[in-house]
């Protein structure tokens, strides 16, 4: 049985600032993803059964490669552009034999990055679709959008409206994808919708 926290410790020194950031963020996303999975299971017209063990593990590991990127604000002094943390994480987890978790790393950025986005924006990524496909991948990418890694805001959960507004900056299709996820995984169904 794999322990995600042990794996994080292989790459981040406990007690370091970046370790605290990665672990805190991972736990937040993991907890939020499990809530979202519960919503998906209860509220969908057709019963769905997300793999909760996988969701918890993969959510803990989705940003594992952050340290390889150049993001001093978050205590990361690697050589790669930040947007590469997804594909780098995939490589890293594949080397550990965690193929399914590896795909979550690659596919969790924003609501997913399309080959077309990579081409048209000249992103420093291989040109292929990196979009959540499975229910579990969608749930983790969804949960991730609620949390920043900026230490100032790391404990704050963003509001869905604000996330939608932010996603819209990357294109109306991105905002729409998040809106659809929020319908499937969001908490709003429990209360009267405004
Ligand atoms: Fe994240």
C-alpha cells in the first residue's frame, strides 16, 4: 500500500517552507476532492462510484513535481517553467510505477490543457491533449481549483463564482467546463440555489 506522504518526503525536506506548502495544499485538495466525490456519488441521476482511495492518493500527489520548476515564491528553484509541473509529475510517478496517478499530474492544470491551447499559445509543453478524462481525474482537477498555493491564501477556499471568472480569462470553454463540473461535484445542490 502506497503512502503519499512518504513519497512527498522523498522529494521535499520536512520542515522546509516548500514542504509545508506542498503538503498543506495537497491535504486541502484531497479533502475537497473526497467531498466532491461524495456529491458525485449522491447527486448524479445515474449512480457513480468514484474510487475514493485513488482520489485521496492522487490528490495528495498531483503537484509532486513542483520542486522541479522555477517558482521562488513557493520555494521552488528548479529549471523548468511552472506550467511543466504536470508533465514532470507524470514522468516522476510513472518511474514509481504509479501510471494512473501520473495521468492526474498531467491533466489537472486549469480545467485541462488542449493540444490546440499549447499550439496557439506557444506553451512549453508537448503538443497533446492534457485534459481530465476519468471521473476521478475530473474530481481532482475540480477540487484543485478551489485552492491556491500562495502561502497567504493557502487555507482559503475560493468561491465557485470567482473560479469561473478566473477560468473565463483562459477562454469561455474553460469557464464552461468548470461550471459543468460544479453542477456535478459542487455543494450547491444541498441548499436552495440562488
Ligand atoms: Fe494543485
